[in-house]
């Protein structure tokens, strides 16, 4: 069987081009992540996905998602988002398409587009823009909680190099759960995992994962590969939580590869041409 690194056909690091824009400084995490957990998870991910076309097949789906987001969310295009374009974006976001569409539809595409433009290109640091975004879209209950995921996916998949993926399944301090916890040795016995939710925390975790991949000579597609690694780590937690609301959220599925695809919004439609966006309001 090919090794994980050979499957990725790693190349030498490439220098990044110039350009303006904010930079998120990686924070030192409150708890250390475990390199052994990473290695076991990465090996398991590569072996699991090999039977389904390999990691590259999943990376290609994520590249297509990035291309869609960038085509609709450029500075020139973002304020022209109409209902159809907004629906295309929401279709690619698992928690958002399950819970938030009625709120966005009622607010209207034009108003949502203004808030998205401010989120992506407005003044102030990214944490401040995310707070403004969540405050500007009226929602309660589960839809309200999904607003953070909406903002996080818009930022990350429009500019995956600059912004880490900051969805709740990566880390949610309120529930003390997420993929980051699964990299902490002995986390099963911890009641407090004080990472916090600052963008710098997510970038700190991503920097750590970049270092682990660099140790293996893997340098290409790192932002999207890290997304896959995080989704796999969280899918292992979901598999362990075989009962209760987590299972029902994933439609009773127990296939970790299906969990990964759903978390990243690249799962297939139920029927040819059928939308996965839930149109009724969820409280």
C-alpha cells in the first residue's frame, strides 16, 4: 500500500506571492497537541480514503468548493449575490444548510450580501468582523448558533491560505468539544479544555499541523489537507458517540468517510439534482 506521503506526491515548499490583507498570528495553545495522535490519525485517514479514490480525490472536491466560493465572493462580485448564488454557497455548508436557510431567505439576498461583503472585506480585525456579522443577521436558537459556521466557512473557503477553518466542529469552547480536543492526550478525563475561540487559536492549531506535515515532507494543498485531517479526527469522535443527537444529526450514518464529507460540505446529493438545503425553520 502506498504511504500517505507518497499518495500526496509532495513537492518542495513554494514562496508565497505578495499582497495586502491581514495576517493572523498563531497563538500558543493552552494545552499541547500530541504528535503521536496526529500520526495515527493521518495514517488511518490515508488508508481509509485510499479505497475511495485516495486523499487526492477529496482534495479535488475541496478545490472545487474553493473555486466556487472565490468566483462568487470576490470583491467585485460579492455585493451582487442573488438568491441563487447564496443557495449555491449554503448548499456547500453542512450545518448552515440544515438550519439557516429560512433566516437568510427571509432577510433577502441583497441584505445578506452586504453583510458578507463586510465580513470578508470590511474594516477591523477578523474576530470583530465575525461578531458584526453574527449580530447583523437576526436568528435565534439553532440557526443563531449556525451563524458562526456560516461566517467561518465564507472566510476560509474564500481565502484558505489566510483564514483557518473556525467552525464549531473544529472547536467550540461553549460545549468544550471539537476536533482540537481529539488531539489532546488524555482528553477523555478533562472537564476543562481552555483553548478559547480567538482566530489566533485556530491558526495556532493549524501551524502545529503544518509542522507535523512538514516533518513528513508534505507541503502542497496544506490548508485543505488540514481540513481533511481535522474532519477525520472529529469523525472518530462521532463514531465513538454512536447514540444520541450526534448520530441523528448525521442521518444515522456510521461511515467515517461520509462524516468527513458532510462536515466539509462535499457530500453527494441524496437524489440527482435534489437540494440538501432544509427550507423549514429549525429552533
